């Protein structure tokens, strides 16, 4: 009997994985209240799992693992769980709301006793981590089973590189819509976020095909699919699902009318024309409120390799649209009345000042971030901007102020606790964490997470390059920095990439290259402390002492309070050179 009870069975199942967002933080704040709320929420979840034909296989702390014989049953159960728990959270007597994330995958599992094991379980758990609090994330396998059977709309997140799984996993977010059209629109516009920071929304319309050739039609539709997938990886942006956008295929409605019907701020439209084996894609971004064109471009290529051409065009469109949309959002906020600003508006104003790369800009950014966090203390992106600004005040303004360093760490820890899924926010938190704690491995793990979420995030690349230099991973530092400069060559924070390369060259003994990179950084940001000090150390190593001392004198005129510090990444190995150039201790 004992041997039979340990026999491992295998079967195909729909795996349902759930846990509470921010559970450790909630327990730290109120252990008794959190446990009481968890018990109430679990009673609801357990009952609904049973009613939908599921079996609970394992529970540990705040997590639930269940199996269903049908993907449809699992998804319908997840939707009902989230709706019922939302109602429970909104109850008048509920003082400790909990928000579960749910991930669902269909795959082969091992059954040992009552427990489930295997990659199928691991994938469901990783999908759960990709879901928003109160949301549901499913794999491509689940999506194929349910998309034509349920009435749910899904947002394609594209392929996700998840921990401990070799192959990328394509993920979809279920938009948990109600029968109320207003609630449906709210869901499409990012209902899982507080109203104070609802995401901007965009629809990508089917590209026009004036030639009418069916082959071009398929190419154009595939192009739009790829662009939707690429834009969906921008975490702060909500992209309307393909099926909704394609409802307007062949229609000649006014763009502003289409935007009103879809409930979006921005619309991307385009056309495809073919001449022989050459094809031209034209696209333009329109702001719905004004009807104004924010961006337009065209891409030419050969149809010899259709998929490579699609990839090139998608990459070009997505790279261009992210900064364009950020600028448009900032401009939109500046048009609003001061008494009509919410947390998202204050956050955008902070971002605008952050990119000024001046002490005054950082002070203004911190002031706006403070106002955003007063409205919404759990606004991870705002904490990320604050972490970055305090990091820059610590590292760039002449000395490692302990007060600024502690503030940077406090906001970085907030980003960690809130489990942000925004690549830029993670990158800001990672570099603040690296400087404040010197836990470079933990910081690099955050960078890896940011790159997995958004492979084209310029800040994940340039911040990651700096941290890699600090960690002695010079080849990776150069690779990340070069990629950052290709992604956004005119970015105000590209000084980070040049400084990362300069520091890596300095540590590698390539002093001329270090000097060249540091000087490129100073062309972008003339008062940048790391670039100044790397230049001085490089000049000393090159025996150009007179130039080094002149540069040190110039630097002290800018930052008269600077003193040589023995705990400064990279430069801690060049204290003798800095001293020899005349910098004080």
C-alpha cells in the first residue's frame, strides 16, 4: 500500500495558480487582519473552484494550486473568483482588501499523492506573477482553447522569458469585463489600476491595402499583429485587443470617432504598397483629442524575407512610439488645469523634470513625485522616479550623501515590495539598490527581470550597463551600453551608457578609451561627476598630469564640497590618482 500511494501519475490538466499581491508587506503591516481577510477570501475561492469542477492540489501561505479538467472551466472560475473577491474587497466591513493574481496553463503534470508537480505547474506560477493584482494571465495554450468559447477579451503580452523555463512563454491577460458597457471600457483602459493612474490607451487599426492584393492583405494584417504584440510589452500602455481594432477594417470612419468608440487616446494607422518584390509601409500616430499627427514614418524593404522585414518594421515602430507617446502624455498633462491633476499627471510632470538632468530638475521632479505619492502611496512608477532622482543626487552632485542614499534605498525597496512589472521602474530601483547596498547580484537580477519584461527598455540597458561595470562584468557592460545608445542615441540619460563604458575601460586598463567615453558623457551632461572623475583618473594613468589637474580644478569650481571617498564604485580603486590631481580628501 505504501508503494502504491507514492506512485507518480501523469496527466494533462488545466493548472490554476494564485497568490496574494504584496502578501509579505501586508503581513508586516497587520498580521492578524491580513490572516482574517485571507481566510475570508480563501473560503470564496475554494468554494468557486469546487463549483467549477476544480480540485485544490496544494496550498501554502497565501498561494493556491488547483487543477481543472477543462481550460474553459479554469478561466471561467478565475473570472468569477476575481469578480467575487472584488465585491468582497469593496464591502463596507472589509478593512483589509486582498488582491490575488491568477495564472493558468494547460500542460502535462505529475500527480504525487494529492500534489501536482512539473513544468506545467511552474509555467502557471510564472504566469501568475505576470498578472496584475486582481487579474488573470493565461498561456497561449489556454488562450487557444478559450478564445472562441468564452466572451472574454484578451490582451496579448507577447513572448515572456520566465524564470527556470528554457523556452519563452506567450502570455495573454484576460480583460475581466462585466455586462455593463461602461465597465467594459474601463477594463479595456486598465481597470486593474487605481483611477488616479489609469494608463494611456492606443489602438492599432488594420493597415490599408490600396492595391487590393490578397497576399499584401495577409502581410499587412500580420504586420499589425506584430506591432500590437510589441506595444503590449510597454507596461504603462494599454493596447486594445486585435479583435476590437479589426472591427474597423474596411471602414472609412473619422479617426476621432473610432477613438471614441474604442475609448482610446491614441490611434496608429498605416498603409502598405507593393512594387515588384519591394514593399513600403507608411504609418502615423494620431492623438484622438486634437486629431493632430504626433509621428509619421515609412519603411521600405524587400519581400525576399517577409518575416525579417516584419521584425524590422515592428522594431522601428515600437522604438519610435514609446518616447513619442511619453512626450504626448507629458504635453497633455501640461494642458490640464492645476486643480484637475491626479497621481498619474503629477508622475508625468516629474518624469519631464527628471529628464532635465540638472539639480533643479531633480528637485522639481521630487516635488511632483511627492504629490503623486500623497494621492497614491502604492504608485510603484512614482517610487521609481524618486529612487532615480535620489540616486542621481547621491552620485552626480559631488558626493555620496548618506541622506540621499537612504532615500533612494527607501523608494527602491517600495518598488520591490509593490512587485512592479514596469521595466523602467525596475531599472531605477535596481541602480539605487546597487549603490545603497552594494548587493550587485540582486540589482542585476532586477535588471534581468526588466529586460525580460521589455527587451527594448533603454533604461534597463543603460542602468544595467552601469551596474555591470560596478560588478566587474565589463563585456556585458559594453554590450548593454552599446545597445542603449542604439535604442536611444539622443536620450538625455545616455550619459549613463557612456559613463558605464568609461568605467569599464578604466578598470580594463584602456585609459584612452575610458577618457574618450567619459568626454562623450560630459558633452551630454557637462557637470556629470562620474564622467569628470573617470576623466581625471584616466589622464593621470596616461601621465597627462597637467591636464588632469586643470580638470580637477574645473570640477572643484562646480562642486567645492567634493571629497575623495574610499567607497565609490570603480573610483575607489583610483584614490591615489584623484589625490595626485589635487582633489581633496
